[in-house]
C-alpha cells in the first residue's frame, strides 16, 4: 500500500536513529508559568498524519500552532493504547503489566489497564491510578490553576483516576453497549463539536482567569466505521482533517472570550495507528501493538507559543509530567525508572525495547528475539539479530532487569467486570 505520508524515513535517518531524539531550544532561561494552559490530546493521531510533520493533506489549524510555537520532532508515546499511555502522561511513571511470572503478564481490567498496579499497595483499590501516585491535574491545581477536563475516551472515565485534581470533569459520549448502541452511534455521541460546545459552556459559566484545560478528542480514533481496509488510509486522513478543524474551532472559542493571549496550548496524542504497514513481525491491526512498531509510537508534540529554553531535552510520554512540573516551578522529580534514551513497553505478548539506534521485540512465549536497526531499516522489516549478537545480549539483559523492576511484588487475581468489557467494546478492543 502506497504511503501518502511522506518524509518519515528522511526524518528518522537523522533524528530518529536514537530512541528519543534530542530537542534543543534556544532562549534566555526558563519560561515563567503561563496564565492558562490548554492540553489537547487527539486520540490515535500519528505524527506523520499532520502536514507540519510532512503529510500531503493539509492540517492548517495545527500547522498554525506549530508555526507560532515549538514543533517537537521526535516524541514517543509510552504505550500503544490509551489507558497505559495516558496513565504515563498524567503520572510520569512507566506503565507495566509485569507480574512475578514473565510469561504471564497481569490481565487487563479496570484496575490494571493503566499499568500502575505496582503502586497500589495492600489497600482496597477503587481506581486504576492509585491514590499514592500524584496526577497532572493535582499538580496544576497545586499551582493555583482552576482545572477542567473534557474527555471522550470512556476508558478514562471515572473511576480511572486521572480526574483527581480537576475542579470540573466532563465525560462526553456513550461508554457502553448495554443499550445495544451501534458503534457509529457511540462515535457520534462523542464527536468534537460536542466537546467544543461543552468547553465553551464551562468557560462561560466559570469565567476563570487562570486555568488548566485538558481536552481529549476521539474523532481520529473513530475513523473506521467498517472493516474496509482498502479505504483505511483515506478514512483516517479524513478524520485527521476533522480533528484539525476541531482544534481551529477550539482556538476560536478561546479567542472569542479574550483567552487566547496568555494561554499556552500543548497538542499531542496518546498513540499512533497502524495503516497497513508490513514489518518483520505480523503484530496486530490498528493500535493493538504486540509488538509496537514506530507508527504506533511516533506522536506529535506542539507547544504554542514557544517556550524559551536553552537546554537539551528528551521527551517520552512519561516525561511530560516532569516537564510540566519543572515548567510550573515545582520540580519534584519522579524516580528514574528508565535511562533517558530508553523506551520499554511491557506488552501482553512481547517486550518492546528501544535504545540508541536499535529496537528489540522479545517474545514472552518462547523468548525469541527480533532486533531491528532503525537507521538502516526505518520500516522495521529486517531481523538484524544475527548481525549484532552483542546488542541482542545487552537488550536481553536490560529487558529482564526492567521487567523485574516494574513487576508486582506479590501475585494478585484480577477479573474483567461486565462494565470493563463494555468500555473495551466501546473503544473497539472487544467485539
């Protein structure tokens, strides 16, 4: 299938050969905290679907944000699906489903699908993100911001846990199929127009002068109404254009209320999407990972206006919390679970590990190991493990060490509830 999104290989050859690219900003020191911050998450948006990152089809509103600010060229999601990646972004911790048995990862339920179960302790846990783990909403609240969340991904609905610290938390759209809603009806119930309408209403009601607003759009995630793979890229591209229009409408909402000036907008995604690419392993369709190829991990990160900062930065999804904390003047660092250039995903069937210019997929079932050299093989099509046995040994040792470090201290049983099943169905993870 022809790739309509150009420039990917060229960018990788220079900037993506390492696990996380170095991002340099020239300026005169740390930026002062803004009056307002708007965090936009466009679910399932891969970076190369935006014209500012090389896509052929124009995304003018997001491009305008990039022109007026910073366009980060290489940022990696923490996981291939929302619950883990957003859990990481909102806590600064590396998500993990490691149990005491490396062949048997933790089963995914409403208490485990954010990958933070190892912090739950012995207490009865009601939320996926344990109360012991600070959240981004709590951070911003502690810095004097009024905090608002308008979310559409039902996986993140209460009692997930990232609502902690928000003064107002609005959940838009259906989250179950209990009333036999068709998937298209679920998608329609959480479209961007409804999200933006609610944002306008809450800003009019609260009239805040200093606020943190988190907006989560599902329009790109909901691009596929059918299993017609011949139109997958077209449907996806159309959905990206709709999401871009929604971002433009959101900027107009702020402008009409005199709130755009003095507001810093951050735009990113929870993960990307697989659009027919063929790789050295089969993997799963859409954003099921197992293993996670680069199109699932490469996400945009745009900040407008630009933040003056003369330091070099490394940015993964779980780095965003610390990046925000430092920017707000509250640099309470989270424990360093990974080295700065490492990426580690504990997936159900694989461990995916990236360091330097090499990336490993190690099978849980039989410990088979596939290694790709991203500089020479950005499409992840060739197993280079026989060429680089020393790299395989080093990656194997590190994978085993990280799996131990991120595992539960004691075995526990988890059961997928009917409500959990409904939420997974609403996102297309279960049929």
